[in-house]
């Protein structure tokens, strides 16, 4: 399963205990919020930290991002797997869990974040998409 977001969820592994760089700490805070929300219903794992991609407006539409986002934008992608022996949670249910969860804004996003939250129910402002590629 792939999760795409226009919110900076860089996994920096920097915390107030080991860094004074507020941007790195805030990026990690977003990642932790993201991953904890993802794991509300199931235990997910990942092999690689989120990757940053620059996607065109056409690709954003194909993935299902909101119509407010024009042009190319930074998109963070994380491939996750469910623990062995468990079933994946339906992507629509996961997206419901994320709707209106607060985030730290003004990091490396190329969008203006609507109300500083993950948006999954608003067709114009949707900034997080879960793509179930389970076979």
C-alpha cells in the first residue's frame, strides 16, 4: 500500500533531545503524527523512509489529490506493509482516520495547507491519498 501526501512527512529522526534544528524536529513531528494515525487500526511497517517526488498536476489528479492544487508539487510517498498474518485496512477507512488531523505547516510543502491539517474528505483540498495496491 502506498500513501501519498502533499504535507512534509520527512522522517528525520531528529527530536528536541538530539537536535536544535526546529525544521528537522517539526518534520519528524509530522512523520510521527502521520505514522501513528496510520497505525490506529493496524500495525504497519515500512522499509524505507518517505521519498520526496515532484509530481505534475496531471499525476496529482490521477492519484486523487484535490482540485485546488495547480501545477507541479512536492509529494511525499511511503510504501507500507501490514504485519504478517494481518489484513490491510480498507483505504477509505484509513483516509477517514486522517481527515482533520493537525500538522506542522510551512516546511518543504509547495502548497498552502488548508487549516494546517491532513484533508481527505474535501475534493478541493485533499492532501493525502492512500493507494491500496494489494493483490
